[in-house]
C-alpha cells in the first residue's frame, strides 16, 4: 500500500506541474508576447477558465500527502515554512492580479497588476524547481525528523548547514522556470492566433536550448551529489523508461514545433515534464526526504506512512473523489477547447 500511495502522490504532483505549469508559463510570457490591452486580455483568456481549477491539484497533492505520509507532511511543512509562505503569497498575488486588473479603468492600475501577475508567475516555477532540488539534495534532519532551512547560508551543496538556495538548487530553480515558461509558450501557440501565436512560437524556439542545457547540467549535478539515483536505475533498468520519455518529449517539442503541429508540441512538453518528475521519483525511491547528514535519519515511504487500514480506507474514498475531479476538468477543457476568441466582458 505504501508504494501505491507513493505513486499516487508522484502522479498528483506531476498533474499539478503540467496543468498549472502552462498557466504559470503563460503568465511569465504575457508581457513579452502581448502588444496592447486587447492582446493581454487574449493571453488571460487562454487561462481564465482553468487557472484556479489547475491550482486545486496542488491542494489535492498536499491533502494526499497528509493522508498517506503524515510524518513527512509534518516535517516538510515546518522545515520549508519560509519558502511555503513565499509560495502562498505569490499564489495569492497571481489570483488577485487576474481578478482586480479590470476593476479600475486607469492607465496606472492595469499595468501594475500585469507586472504583479508576470512577476508572481515567473517566481513560482523558480521556487518549485528549487524545492525539488532541496528534496533531491537532502535536508539536515534530526533524530525527531525535524529540520529548518534558512533562505541561504554559504551556498555550499554538501555543507553541514545547507540553505534553501545553493549551487545545486539555483540551477534546479532556473530549470523549473525555463521548462514551465517553454510549456506556457507551447500553450499560447496552441490557444492563440496572429501576433501572439507568432511571438509565443518564437519564444518557445529560443527557450528550448536553455531547457536542454539546464536539463543536462542539473542531471549531471544530481548524479554527483545523490549517488543513490544512478544506482537505482542500474539496479532496476526498466526505470530508464522515464528519462527516455523525458528526452522524447523534449525532442518532440522541437520536432513538432518546427512543423507547426501545435497540439503534438504541447503534449510533448507535457511528456517531458512528466518524464522528468517520474525520473526523480524513481531515482529517489524509497526516500521521500533524504538526510543531508546521517542517512539513517532520512524519511522514507516506509517510516512515514500511516497505518495499513488508514491507507486502505483512504484509497476507497480517494478513487471516487479523483474520478469526479477528473470529470470536471475534462468538461472544462472540452468546453473551452479551440483558439481563444475575445469577446467583450471576458478576461
């Protein structure tokens, strides 16, 4: 049961990154690809019906983590308190900026909220990437499974007093930003026409190379600081399917994008993100939160899980809940399928 729930949590995180990732990327790019108020409204219209629903998957992942691995939930949410508060504020600012930009017709008001929306959308992928980097690198857990990380210390990756930011988590954060901005660019190409589409396609073509470079760099550093990850792949060769899928997705973004096959290029971006996250989960297993010090203090799938009865009962409720959530998202995305057509009074 523990392994089932580990896979479910990993799948929910991947679902959140893929779905909320494209609207974070669209928010990051909207000042660069939109010219004038009408085009900015068009960019917002591509995510307007779905952005708040996409964020629900972050709450679902957190709730599932609490149900299945309460010890990990307690440790990580207290240890990562500072970055979690920053994430919360950025999520609030994104929502506020979308909803308030049209409340006052002023030449200063709308640009202010557009800048807030763009900045919050750009910073969130950096924080998410750095957070994943912290999980892979490990944290200074004590005997009670507790830790606290300052924002930065000396940037030393393997030091006794690590910070949230160091020479590994910063490239991981930049990879998060580049990957989700590319993802958002492919979404805008899929959903818009005219000048916005052309500028988004140009941005996607330029972003592809930094994503490739950062993917290789972060992967190489990961293998140096967390030897268990390549060892897991060597011990279980079937796991190589995940990085192969990630590379295939990355290649597909370039291949289909060059041939203007918009849907296939966007789905390739989804495949890349899912493959990268699955590779990280597979490589870390059974660790959920490695220890930066004594390895035996690490939090694993087995020493943080709730009791078997609780996992079984939780699964019985989790499945119908996810079916309903999935059906709702399917309806929304089907209803708003196709290119954006701006109408008066929309986003």
